[in-house]
């Protein structure tokens, strides 16, 4: 039986979270009321996974996370409020080493936490298999410098160029994308479409964060937008992004979540919509860290029809589910660790 430490200053939240996990019969659960207790229990209880609130008295979750990752690193799933402030803190937590996050649907003290029961159990189980990434980049390696930012970004209609880059990613994705996308130069010749599984309240903040790191412009695709070279499109959370054609121009649309698909924004729907409009030979698809198999069949079809695909290697993936599924379908042209993907995309773009 695996051990889980639940950290939250609300007694109600601790009871609800504990019940959700103990009812599975797979976890021994202990609780802590604040960051100070969490740091002590991490050493005393030696949990296999920690769920960690952000806003707590005495010691907040961010400080506790830093100490946990220094003293006894363990997979951590952040439990945060579904707000812009919660999103900013969550991204910082992922950079400090947290594996994933669950959002409280009703705010800091949620009376509707049961809505995320399945997600919580799924993400705690995934965290048990996750590869820890400690602060400062990958073990033994500093985070690479970003590509030089141009004085002004120049956008070119995609119809004038001959390629499109698709990226599918889930658990562990925000930090991995921050390692890859800033390395794409300002003159990267293809538009970039990213489907990152993420709630609606988080994707605008994430796009803004990436925009400050990347030489290419990064936007949240929350409304119909023409697809242009020089821009990275982040699919809006809580929806699905698809490629279409309007007035003879490639355009991205944000559509309500398709209930036939488990994960959103759906990698599968994005890839299928691209294949419906462009020959596979014009598509490059990259499958990064994440649990499940979203996009694996569609990306494999891209390769079979003449496109190029990359699967992140198990050596760097936080969770090897999605890239592993692509490899299992013989759908990966190349298997690379995250730190080599941007360079390979640059090589392909020059050919």
C-alpha cells in the first residue's frame, strides 16, 4: 500500500481529500495542516506522494515544496484554486519540482471537491510513476538560454510556407515546454500549435508566461485566429483546438470539449483536423510527457502518411505514457530526450 501525505490548512479539505484516496483501498493517508508540518511529516512518514495546498499559514506550499525537494524529494501534486493567482503559483510550483496539479473547483475551500475525485486519484497514481525533475533544470544540467528575441516579431501567413508543427503534451508539460519552445529561433519557419491538457483558467496565464520566454510570439487560441509563421498557439483549456480554413487561410478555432474524447484540449482532434487540410508531408508532430494515449493514433498516421514525428524519450519524460504509446504504435520517426528536440526541429526546418 502506497503512502500519501495530504497537506491543507482546511480541516474540511483534508477530510474530503483523505476520503477520496482511502476509499480506493490503495493508499495509507496521513494529513498535515501547513507547510511546516508537511516538511516534518515528509521525513517522519516518508510518503510516496504528497498533495500540497498553496495558501497556508505558518509556511505556505511554495516554501514547503522548496524544502521538500531539498531534504527528501518526493512526487508532489499541487492542489490549487482555479484563479489567475492560483495559476501563477502553480507554474512556479512545477518549476520547483511538483509533478502535477489538481484545481479546487470551488475555490480555496471547495464544497464541490467531489467533482475532481477521479482526476485526483488518477494524478496521484501517475505521480507514483513519475520521474522527478528537481529545481535548476534536468539533473546535472542547467536550463538552456532562450533563443535571441527579435526587436520586433514578424508574422507571415502560413499559406505562404510549407509546414506546421504540432505538439501534444500533458502531465509534466508546462516545464518541458519551457525547456523546448524558448529554443526555437525567431525565424523558425513553421507555425506551432500546442495542445497541452490544462484547465481553462490556466492557459492564458501559461501563454503569457511563455511569451516572455520565447523569441516567437505565444498566444492563447481562445477565438478564431489566422495561422501565421512566427507564432505559437496554445490551445485554450476547457476546450478543443482544431485547424480549419477560412477565406483561403489556415485558421485555428476553439471549440467546446468533444465528449467523445477523455483529454482536453484534445491532441487527437488537433492532429486529425490538420491531416484533413494538409498533406502529412507538411506536418511535424512532437509527443511530449503525459499519461494516457491522447494523439498516439493520429500522430502515428502522420508518420505513416509521410510526416515526421518525435516522441520524447523515457529518459526525460516526467510520465512516459503518451510518448510511449506513440512509440508502441511505431509512430515515432525519432525518439529524443527533451533537451535535444528543439535542435532536431531546427535541422528539419532547414531541409
